[in-house]
C-alpha cells in the first residue's frame, strides 16, 4: 500500500476539470418531501483519512464525492455526484441528448435542471441507455416526464429483456444482498458507508423505465440524433449482457459506458448475477482502441471522471484491457495445473504497472472475488475434492466444528487469540461457527461483529466494507427494513408474458404443490398469444402457443394489463372466463412470498 502513488494528483485534477456549477446544498427531495439524495452527508470526507477507513478507499471516496455540472469537451457535459452513476448531456442542433439518466426520476430531473440553469432551457431530443443496469435508465422519467413521445430512445439490442429479467428471477435475494454490498443501512460516516467505489452512493427515489425505440444491433452502426453523428460498438457479455460503447467523431469523444471506469470492476457482483466474461471484456476494450483510440481526445464513462489526451486515453484503455485479460488468463493457467478458486485468489498478484495504476485498484470488484468468479465460470461450484460433494450445510457443520473444538467457550477463546494475533480472517471463520451453532449466544455474536468491523475498516474494497459492516450491524441489531426503492410499475409492465409466468412459477411451494394438478388456458387478445399453465409434480409449466388440446380447469380470455390486475388481487372482473374460477384460489394458496429480510450472518 505504501507503494501507491498518493502524491499523484492527476485524478483530482481530472475530477475537478471543467467545473461549471453545483447544487448548494446538494440535496434532492421527492414530491412528498422525502430526501432521496444528500451529498452533505459526505462532508466528513473533507478531513484527513481516519483509522477506520483504508487510505486508498478514502482517496477514491473523496474523488467520487466531487459533484456538479462539468464540461467534458465542446458540447458535451456531465452531471456527476447526483447519483451512483453520471448523466451525460450532449448538445445537438435543437436540444440535448441525455446519456444514462441516473437511477431516480428526482435526481435526473435535478441534474437536467442544473444543466439548464447554466446552458439554457433546451429540450430533450434524444436519450441513450448505455446498458441494462438500473442506474443507467431508472431516472428516465425525470428527463422525459411525458414519456418518449417522438424522442428517440437508443439502446443496445437485448436491453429490455435484460433490464427487467435481472429484477425478476432472483430479484428479492439480489436486493437483500445489495443492502450489504452498497451499505445502505450504514451511517454515512468514517465508521459506516464510505462510497461504493463506483460512485458515492445510490439514490432512493422513483425508478421508471421507458422502452427503447431504436436498437443498436452491430458494431459500426451509425445514428444521427439532433444533428449529432454517433458511431456504436456493441459489447455484449462485458459489464452487462447488453451494453455498448460509442464515439462522437465530430467531438473526438468516446463514451466507454461502464466497460472502462476508474476501478477494477466486478466479474461477479457480490449482490449476485451471472458471471461476466473477462476474455470478451478484454477483447472489446482492444477493439475500442482499434476503432476509436486515435480519433479520441477524451474518453468518458457512466461513472467517475473523464480521461483527456489521446496518449492518456490509449494508456488508460490498454491497461484496463490488460487487467481483465491478465485475470482471465492467469486464472485459467493455474486452474489447469489443479489450483482451486480460493487457492488462485491467494496467489494472483497484478503486474507492477497495473498494481500501481489507480484505475485498476479493487474498490468495487477485487482481484480476490473476480478470480473466484472466473473459476466458477469455467468449473462451477465444485473444487474437485470429494469431501466437497456432500458437505454439511452451515448450521449442521457449525455444531460439529464447535463440538470438535471443545464447545462454545473454547471457540470464543481460540477466536480471541487469533484476532489478537491479527488473523482476523480465521477469527471470523471460528466465530461464524459459534454463531451458527448457537444463534442465541450474544457473546459470540458480539465477538463476530467486532471482527467484521475491523475487517471492514481495513478493506480497500467498498463493497467488501459494506458486507463486513452491515454484517456487524445485523449481528448486533438484527435484519433491518430496506430503504431501497421498489422497481416500480414500469419494470413490471416491461416484462414479457413468459417472464411474468416464470416469476409466478418461482413462487410455487413445490412440496405443498406436489400432489396438486391443474390446467389454466390463457388467451391474450392484445398480443395474440396463447399460454397454458400446467401445475404438475410441484412445477408450474407455462407452454406458449400449445399445439395439443387438453381439457382446462379454467380458460381465460384477457389482456396483459388484466393479467397484472389479476396478479394484484383484483379478481376476474371484466375477464371473460369459462370453467372453475376457484382454481385461481387453489393456485394462490400454493404460492410463497419472498422474505425481504432473510438472515445472512445468522442461520
């Protein structure tokens, strides 16, 4: 850590470059007066780094806390520090093109108002979603309050499917773990949440979605929006399953979406997701250098601050390219001589040039968990050791470990000795077993909370810090209510019929439903689609446009909005139906609801 170039102030100069104006105070409220964004909570970052924060993370947080309207280059502006992500504003012939309108309508509206206060009341003449994560589209109704109208909304092919599916199948579990990852439940203080590494924090306002009207389907595709020529590069399977970079030839400016930011990104985000592909990520970065590198005087992204100068852009993108390639290739090299994911994560260290590059530091992703993700991508959960095939689940294993060690007090004593010696990792491992073996042991819970707190304070990675400190919080106080906003009606409306029925099938309690059987035929008059729901052996099977005819217990003729009403409990009013309506109640009785506060650090 002492080898890091703390004296290099280039990032601070770049993060402040082009400053035009800022909100003072930087507070955004919802219509009901609820605060959804407050940068004043981070005023503590003006001080020197305390002992409770890793100095490198403190530096990153100070950079992420710089907020306001900034000029990137002639006709391109960014609003930074008004949400987890940046909103970029490109001036066209008659109005402005909005790139990535933040998470919440309230923060997006405030960002656009800040721009207009300084550059005039220009209309929105285009919107671009760089990719399918909510912090890049959720605030769209703050810039298009009347929806799209005739304003083109541009996105990579597959955007809508991926934008909504991520919030459906494992959505409740991902949301629960996101509370840990982003530290939403922690105080904004030197002992609590200190940025996310990728940005200062996520806003907590209204999330919406207006579907795209223009799909980008190939690299080299060009679109002209409000007189601005844009050349696109499709990059599926990188930071998001649907993502794209793009170049403004007339401005010599390159937007890298979230494929190159000022940190090592996640290959498997700690909240949960499909494992991303570092091999293709690296290849697309190389392609971006080839396509746009010599024609770009500035590169900007959907997070952090821009990089100026063709030589600096080339070096930055090359190092980002090498970063993901190195992790991929070295993990595979060691994997193929028999090392497991945990062993590889302990062994791999970045080359000196990358190790000392601030933008390659693990503030959001980390070398450790990214390497394990690469192992998982190729080899799965099994490490090849037969003892791993049928291990006891955590609570059952814990009781046995505690018994072998000699009881709860012996475990606590051993853990204290390891913690006192500075081996916090093994102290946490021992105390985890003590907590799972006896969840009511307050001494064990307090001891583990103390160790998690120390691990959090020493973590350079913001998301690791979030997990450690939130784990400590919940050990002391139990699971807390979530402050995260609901995904909103727009996201539900964007689900396909198949996704809606998949979401229903996930909620079926299989053991309760195992002896039940039923068939419901649904004819959707607005989409021309027939879907048959068959409950069989505890599984709810949606068959689209079935070819065979079977006797249905209930047949419905309806529209997708009527289906949404039915799911909301509004009954069959206005829905044409034949057969036995009580089938719906039978099905409803077999559904479980997700628990938004399920335990994580306790059994």
